[in-house]
C-alpha cells in the first residue's frame, strides 16, 4: 500500500472519528441541557423542601403548644375534680350526719304527734259516748220526775 493510500485511509478514519466526535459533542450538549433542567428541578425541589421544613417547624411548634395546653387543661381538670370530690364528700357527710339525723328526729316527732292525735281522738270519742249517755239519762230522769210528780198528785 502506498503512502497516499495510507494517508487516505488515515484521513477517512479521522473523518469518521470527526463525525463521531461531532455526534459526541451533540450528545454532550443535549446531556448538558438535560442536566441543566435536572439542576433547575433540583433547585425547585430544594426550595419546596425548605418550605416544607419551615411548615413542619410551625406544625411542631403548634403541636408543642397544644400538648402544653392539654397538660395545663388536664392539671386544671384534676384540681377541679379534686375540689368537686371534696365538696361531694362534705355533702355526703352533711347528709349523713345532719340531714338524716334531722329527718329521723322529725319522723320520731311525727310518730309522737300521731300517737297524741290518736289519744285525743279516743278521748273525743269517749266524750261523745258520754254525751249520748248523759242525754239518755237526762231523758230517763225527766220521765222519772214526771212519774213521781203524777204519783204525788194522785196520792
């Protein structure tokens, strides 16, 4: 093979390589463009993540406040419950020691009043019986007086 043929062959090989390099350059440009888009998307993603982090921080703060408020409410409720229980206990003791005792005293007095009323009614009933008997005896006495006065007039 001659030198010219060798050179032609080298030239054709170089031309092929040049074409490959051109294609490679084109692919690299496309790749650079796509990488730029990926970078832009990544920046947007980073920005969104930063916003989410800020919002999550706010949510954490809100949750912390709610937990604290819930704990305060629970403590207040416990205090209130303890007060209510103490009042209820005092009320129950009052009912047991004072009210129940007073009801018992009133009931005993009522029983006494019932007995006294029964006794008073019994005496009233006896009085009525005596009045009836007295009326009967007065009538009898009047008849006896009349009989005696007739007897004295005839005698």
